[in-house]
């Protein structure tokens, strides 16, 4: 027993090492699969409206092209504009630095301007911000490969159900949980996408009112980062608040922070759990740990897809009595209580019989 456990563990480690080594190839495929599942929903909706599948596919693909082109235009235009205004933001940050040092010196601390300037260098901060934007452009640069994979996956989507039925008819083992996995992931991605769009729209409106430059870029980042559970909103909020601090000052940064916290808390912490219902089925700790694990394996793509990955594994583990206890550990306390109630009911029935 111990020998087989060690062998299985060693095999798992070898597989993970291979996946990490090949993540440059696997990550775009997984991202394309993620996008394809989202795109499958509008294609199905258009088919229900009696639109031929090939026309529905063309409509959705054209929508993807417009969307990705818009992302590239926004990010590229932002980098160009940001580079042109770099000296203005650097001067603003230097002025804030000097004012802060002056206020400290008034309190009798006697800090020289060079001491704090060496720690907080405006040029370095702004260069780092520009490098982050360049990374976003590089991600968009890989869009063509992802787009081609998405096209081929969507072309094959119609035959998946036929192939699944053929596999079930040829195999002695049934695979009924395929539909459960598909429905759970679609449920999660559909709701998450709507919430991410809502976050982006509300952040854009708030930043537009506050007067922060490049509100569309920060709204785009907020919407995309909202796919990352737990820490995505923090990742999106920090650079936006820092930029508002440089551009407008402490007042603008405070309002930006308040607006971001309100939007993310209302949609992420209040509305999302109620809309998701039982569709997620993962404990908060498991969601966070899966974020760290899949982020380590696949990088940023793994962070985006951490919840669908873990949901899939949990559903598969539930189908086998030997691994069902792992699925219970991954689930919520409500799922564990329901499992206990079912077991007590079965034991009570067996006693009566």
C-alpha cells in the first residue's frame, strides 16, 4: 500500500515537472480553451434563435477580433500617451516627495531630500509602470496563436457531444460527470464574465468622475484581474491608487481607493457568492491555495484558471469512493454537512432494515 502511494506520488511529481517545463506550450492552449468555453455560450444562444451554426461562429469570431483589437488599441495608445507624459508625472512625484520631506522637517526630523529621494526615485517608479504596460502588450502579441486555437476548438465544439456518446457506447465505463464538469465550468465562467464586465464598467465611471487619467486602461485591468480570486482586486487596485496619487494627489488617491473598495466588495464579496450559489462548491482556503498552486505551475494563466481547474478535479474525485474524501476536503462546510446527513440517513435505514 505504501509502495503504491509512493509510486503514485512520484508519478504525480514527474507529471507536474513536465507540465511546468512545457507551460509555454500548454498555457496558451488552456487559455484558448477558457476563451472557447465563454464563446460557446453566445454561439449556443444564436443557434437557439435559428441562426445556422457557421454564421453564429463567424459572428462570435468577428466579435472576438473587435474585442482583442480594442484591447491592443487601448494598451498601445496608453503606452504612447504615458511615455509622452512621463516627465509631467515625474515632476509631480518629485514635488510630492519634496513636500513630504518638508512636512517631516517641520516636525523636527531633519531629513535631507537626497535620503528619501534615493529610496523613492520617481524615474524608477514610472519606468516600472511603463514596463508593466509593455508586458500587457506582449500578452496581446500572443493573441494570434490563442485566437487560432480558439477557432479550431469552436469548429470542433459541435462534434464533442457525438464523440462523447460514441465513447460511452464503446466503453464499459460510463463518464456521466463530463456533463457535470462542463455545466459547472460554464456556470462559473458565465457569471464571472458578467461580474468582471460590471466591475470594469463601474470602475471606469468612478475614475472618469474622479478625473484619473487613462480610466479605460485601469477599468480593463480591474475587469481582467477580477477573474483571479481573492487577490485579483488587490492587484488591480494598487497601481490605480498609486497613479491617482501621482496625478491628482492624496485626495484623488483616497477617492480612487474608496471607489475601488466599494465596487469590489459589493460585486465580489456580496453579490458574487449569492449569484454563484452552489456552482462553485469550493472552500475559501482551497480557492486561495489553488490560486497559489496553479499560479506556480502555469503563471498568470494558471491564476486566471485556478478555480475551473480545481472545480474539475473536485468533480472527478467525487465519482470514486476511494477519492471522495479528498473532494469533501476541497468542498465547503455545507457540502460536508450534507454528506454527513446522507450517511446518517443511510445508516439509519440500514439499521431499520
